[in-house]
């Protein structure tokens, strides 16, 4: 399952490529949005100076260790960085957690769905995963609807499972098995 070089994918409208240090200023701009921080356990708000550079370096190390595959979501038209989609790998169990965030200016344009579909296909076809799952805060209804559109099934809610700031957060779980993915793609080529 371990890759030797960071992959690059393309969809109709997107390039999914590795993050580069030169992405840090645009990344910082996106991560300074309160809505992004409110829906992600790891992102601070207010944004901390230098966080983007550290985030890129840390995820490069995680890739080298076989723990994570991270993609910068870039528009083909104009090459603007608009978000990130990743797989946090759990090799011993042949599964991975899907993570996604998009610049709020690009919400509602189908970018998240297009990027996630490509990464899910990559996970099952290239990494031979058996399951891809996603975890989100219960208040994040938009991502729950996205997971449903991707064919993921609701697997449950872990009440007050994680703490963000001073609040205990409910976590909702979705997942899709390889056989479910294959059945979906066979019936919707």
C-alpha cells in the first residue's frame, strides 16, 4: 500500500496534486476562514501564523511514512488552489479515512464531490483498500449529504466523542466498502 511518489490525479475540472511549499500563502488564506476551522478538529481559529507551512511539512512526512496521501485541489481553469482532499491510511486494516475541505467561496459548485470521487476511486483501485470512511462533526450537515451522494452509508454517531476548544463534539461516521463501491460503479459507469 505504500507509494513511492506522491500521486497526481485529474478530473473534468480539477487537478489533484501534492501540496508545494509555495501553496502556503493561499493555504493560509483558506484556513483563516472561520467555517473551515469550525468543521475541522485540527485547524486553529484564529489562524496561527506559520500553520500552513507546518501543515504541508507534516503531511509530506506522513506520506513518506505511508500514513497519508494528501491532494491539493486545484482548478484546471486558472490553476487556483481551492481546497484539500486526503486519505489517512490505516494499512494494517486496509482502510483509510477520507478528509475534505474547500474554500467557502467554492462551496456548492460540486468541487468536493468531484474531488472525493476521484480519491475514492484511487483508494480502492490503486491502494487496494477494503474500506474508506469519513468522520465529521454532527453539525456539519453539508458534508453528511456529500458522503451520502458518494454512496457512503451512515454508520453511527459517537456522542461527545472529541473535544474542540471548550466543547465536546458529536462525531458522525460514514463508510463505503470496496464491494459496495464496485457495485455502484458497475451500475453507474
